[in-house]
C-alpha cells in the first residue's frame, strides 16, 4: 500500500476543506464543482455540470470515460456540507499527532470526493480502463438531494454497480443497507382571539398540533426500525392572543415500507379529524428516500468485497445505518450498491468531525482490488 501519495492527498484535502460549500451557498458549491471538473478534464474525461430548473446553487457534476448507454461503475459522492459561510476560515483542516484530521466536511464528504478523484486517476494512468464508469457528484445531498434525485435515478437505470463514497464508519465498516426516510412540514391554521377577553372565540393552532405530537411518536417501533422525530416546533406570539398559526418539522425513518404507509395514513387522519374542527392542517412532504436494501445484487457485490479484503488481509465489515444517502435512490432500481466507501471517520455535522488519515490508503487499496476482481 506504499504507492499511495498520502501527503499530497492531505494537502489537497486541506484545499477543498478551505472552500465553504454549505448546501445553500452557491458560490462555494460551484467552486467545488469547478475544482473537480478541471481535474477530470485534465484526465480526458467527458465532464458536464448541470443545474436543476430554478436553482443556481446545486451543481451536479458528472465525468465519464465514455458516452455509451450503459455504465459499469457509478462513483457517487457529494460536495456540499452543513456548515455556514466562515467555517472554513475559522476551522481549517488540521491533523494531530495521532493521525486524526479535523475540519468542516473533511470526511462528509470532501474526503470521499477526493478519494474518487485519486481512484479514477489511478485507473486511467495505469493504461486503458477495462470498464465504463461515471463519477457523479451532487451538492444538495444535505438538503435531501431535492434537485439531484432525478439525475441519480436516470444514471441508476444505466448502471451495473454503484459505489457511494460517503464516510466509512469509525470502526472501518462499510454500509450495505440504510433506512428509508421522509421529511415533512406540518402547518396548522387556527383562529386568533384575545386570550383574556374572549378566548372561547379562538382556535389555538399550538394546542391542536401539540395534541398530535404524542400520537405521532406512538408510531416509533425500535425493533422494526421505525423512528419518528419532531424537530422544530414553532407557533404563536404574544401571550395575550390565542395563536392562529403553528408548525413543526417531522422526520420518519423506516425499514419496512408498510411503516411509511401507516404514517401517511396517520397524517391523512390528522388532517380529516382535528381535535378542534375549526382549525385547518396542511401536510407538506419535503423529501422522500426509499430504503437501501441488501437485495441479491448487493449481496453478490459484498461477497466480492470480502474476497478482495481477504487478499489484502484487510477487514471488510458491513452494517446497516439509519441515515440516508444518495445510494438509497440508486439501490432502489436494483443496482448492486456499496456505501461507506470513503475514508473513515465520525462526528459528522459537528465541530468535532474527523477523518482517520490511515484509513485513506486502506480504502483506496481495497477499492482498487475490488474493481480488479469485478472487471479484471
């Protein structure tokens, strides 16, 4: 594994971590897309940056070694982060004496993007690549891929294998299955009234939604992998008025699609059977990701991964996780999908996010060996 230029990789990771690319910061996400586009152009790949209608902040970058109708290997990662503008300057990438790097997006998912770059570069510089591939980097993954989902689904219909370079887990595991997930914004419109003089004429939007909170949480079933969470709950204003508006964000994660169907039915029931019929409920589904299942094609790919790992005397453990990724969309079409292919780390979305430097070369070497097994 001594051929991997880890010092160069870490210096270039420092460069991309110095770009603020929060998911709503168009200047930063465009800078990330252009950074990688220049590198892929230099390799002679066919590159394209696309924008979904109505946005200029979520570039979708693709790079292919041919323009055929089929793709043998789809390499997926995302260029956006959850961090606000100014974070990159305030917390530049640093590496401590234990080989742990800290920086915004260092492992989720800039380290993965850069590892794809190095892997593709290695494939092309060793001679003619024996298979067709497509690199697909989006920049709205942290916004549930609202603008890029259609691009991924179109690529999935052409692809045989998909490798998602989201972070490997802290204990070096890959990810073979993920829960499905849906996010909602639930709004309640009530009737305002003076809370002291004539409160009976009011219909409290806060009270109405508050009554539904325990009912929704009752749908949580840890054993079945179903969880419900209400995040932000806001409403009302001055204490002297019965509040005529309230809203909350709702997130559900599930393994069994039937659990999702039950939630949908519960929300419909909520709209039709308010505690106070004078209120009105709106339910907006903001995003939806299907589960990423370990279907037969993925099981076969996992066997190849284990064989490649044995040849290198490296571990190849795979796990299920509750978080979603763009692999959910692709796996849904029956594509053999391996996730968590990026460098390993943890504490994602926090100031403590870290990358294990020693994992970079291990991941590169194992992915290289896996591709050789699959394509010769």
